[in-house]
């Protein structure tokens, strides 16, 4: 069963951001307890959306995001759901709709990465990465489509490694994220007649807890970008928020990679 915590700001529920196309909307951000997911949840809330986030292990981090959204006057819910589990992926969508009353925006952010020489990766590694990064995104999107109205948005977080793999060790991860490009384009075609858009954002080296800008391999990653630096989670969230409000953009890829693929 999906665990969830509902937090609501007294007297501020559904407070709208003036002029924002996201005012009064509801969004689900998978893997929204930290990093890019957390930054995205807060950015959408600032634009007037109520937000549900999923997490797997770090309940307190997800609760902090909920409290931050609450402080902005939006409704928020944290859902424990493993994207690699078919039942939990669909259950998170149902719980988000139940708690927020609707679903307008899905951000497929949850993902895992296993890096290493192709011959060293185990069958279990392959199964886990594909279950979360591919099947989980597909199943979550499928569940969301049943609830998204005209004007709904599906935004998926990919990776710069779908456009340029700069070195060895990324075979499994790059393959799993590349599958999401095809999924995004196909969803755009399938759902366009219903006024629902689907787009994918490819972050480059981003300063997060999993890949800090002061980490042991950071200098090399930064040097691969045209700007010579790591990006921030907020810079990725800015693009996601733009797509969440854009009506005539679909089936497209957006690199937020500092020129990694240039």
C-alpha cells in the first residue's frame, strides 16, 4: 500500500500565483524528495501548483519538500512509492489524484543509475535500471493519462548521455534514458489530439547530492561543458516549469547541459 502524508497550509489552500498558467493546477513529481525533483516541486509550487512528490527511502527529505511547498501556500503530499514496482507506480498517481483532487502535470523524475564496464553489470543491475528508468516511467505515464485533462503535461527527465556519451561505463544508463526519447515522441503523437503535451529534458552535470560539483570527478565533467561548470537543480526546474505552462511545444527534447552536447 502506498504511504502518504498530506500537508495543507491553513487559510492558504489554492492561493494562486498571479498570471501563471499553473495557478490552481496539480502536479506529481516522482523522485521529488531531493535534487532535481525537489527543485522542480518547489518551482511548480511557486507558479501556483499543488504538488505531490514520491520518495523511496528518505521520508524526511520528502517531508521537508512538503513543508516548503506548504510555506508557499500550496497543498502538498509525500508518497512512498518505488517506480520500479508496477503497483506502486500506479498507486502513486491514484493517491496524488485522490489527495489533490486532480492531476494536470506529471514530471517523471525518478531514476537510478548503475555505471561500469558493460561486462561487469549483472542481470540484477539491468533489471533494476530498466524497471525504474523505463518501465516505471511508462507505467506512471499510462496511469496519469487516465486523469490528465486537455492542457495536461507530461515532462520526463532524461540525461545528456542520450545525446553524447563522453566515456566508457554508461552503456546501461544511456540505453535506459534513450528509451524515454522514443516514449516521449510517441506520447506526443498519441495524446496531441487530446491537447496533452509530452516533452523530455536532458540535464547535464548538475550539482546534487548524488553528483556534487565538488566531487572527485567533477572537474572532468565540468570541462566537458561549453560553460565549464556544473548546472543547478533550479536551472533544470526552470525549464520544466516552462514546459508545464507551454501549450504549443510537444514531442521535443531540451538540453539543460551547459553545452555538454555542443
